[in-house]
C-alpha cells in the first residue's frame, strides 16, 4: 500500500537528496523536496505534466495539465476511472506526513478530480510553527 511504503520512500529520498526531514521547514524547501522526489521517481514525460508553484509563504499550489495525469489516462483506458481513488496526490500527502509536515489540503482529494471536474489542482497550506 502507498501508506506503508511512504516511510521507506521518504527515508531513501532523504538519503539520496542528502537532507533531513527537520531541515524541510519552509514552503520553498517542501517544493524543492517534492520536485526532486518526483524527478527521481517518475519519468520526465509525467513530471512535465505536473506543476508545483509557491503562492505565498505557507501555500503550495499543485496542478496536472488538463487530461494529462498518467493515472487518469491509465484508469480511463482500463474503464475503471469512475471507481478510481487518487493515489498520486495521496502518495504526495503520505510523504509530507512522513516528513512530519503540518498542512491542510484544499480540496481534500479522494476520487479522480480530472474525471469529476475536468481539472486536477489544489493547494497545500502549511503550518511551520
């Protein structure tokens, strides 16, 4: 399961990126970690369709290009998109929890947003206190 793998993935990523979880204490550093992690784990063709952007000191906007999320495309081809629960952003959130980050997701992603709304985007608001 994604949740069970997160501790192993995060520890491996921290080691590869030569950093510690406690050092990831700003939105800019969260963005740097997530950008680097995705480049290490996902093919360039997938990373190119995903955007992370800092919108304020404590907010990180994320989005997939319309119709371009690899999970949306794959689940649609298999004919199960209506039942798919987003594992992509869940994985990112598992990483952030494993890093000990306190955040609020807007919206809370469960089902496939691309399928339900035609877009997939949201924001994380962090509390670094």
